C-alpha cells in the first residue's frame, strides 16, 4: 500500500492519504465521509470482513486536469462530461477531497481528449468549467517535460538573426 492508492475497505472506496510510521497506521479518506485510521498491514490480512484491497493509484497512471480554485464554492462534489455524471473514485478522483479546485485525475477508460469541457459542481451549488488542454497527461509525463534538458542554442548567423535581428553585432 502506497500514498495515493485507492483501496476497497468495508464495501467503500478510500484514498490512502497519510502514513504514521510511529504507530504503523495509515489514514484512509472517503470521498463523502470522515477519515478512518487503520493498521498499515491490513492489506495482508486474510479475513474477508476486515481485509483491504488495493485497486489502483491514479496519481501514477491516470491523466489529470486542473480545476480553477474557487475558495467560496467549497469542495468539488460532482463532475460531468456532457450530460453524464461521472462516478467519484471510479471515473475520477480529486487530488484533495477538501479543496475547492485543483487536480482531477480521470480514468483512462473514459477516453477523454483534448478540447473537451468538463463541468464541476461544488458543495455550494456553483459550477466551474474545466477545459482539457494540450497539457493533459499523467504526472510522470509532465515531470519528463518539466525536467528535460534545455535545447542547445543555434549560434549560426541565421540563429543570431532570428534571435537578435542583426548577425554582425558581435
């Protein structure tokens, strides 16, 4: 079990949101309920009633979009694609359950593409539109783009013209 995993425990889906190494426990957060602290080795338990099953980790494999931050609107409670309401913890997972915006991780099985518009409803009833931009990708892809080495500069005469306007002013 890792931080950010979506797990099934007690018939509900939870997100692993914190680890406490001193007490060997982890904090599970449900989309619409209070958090619960459980032992960190619960996924190794074989008892059917108290076992925990790791389903997936959206932070590693799902693409995400960023919703605008609307502090007065409250947390996000619903996401729509066209007229279809997407199911939380199955079709989408917010980066932070209590934040009024931020990252929204989307299930790859939805086949969401660049240019689509998603609608987010907040707890106060206000709506936000989220455009799927060309930056739509996984966290790993965005990190590769952000940390790639810079391209070498073109020091030829034409490169100087396109940069400065005059190649003879050395």
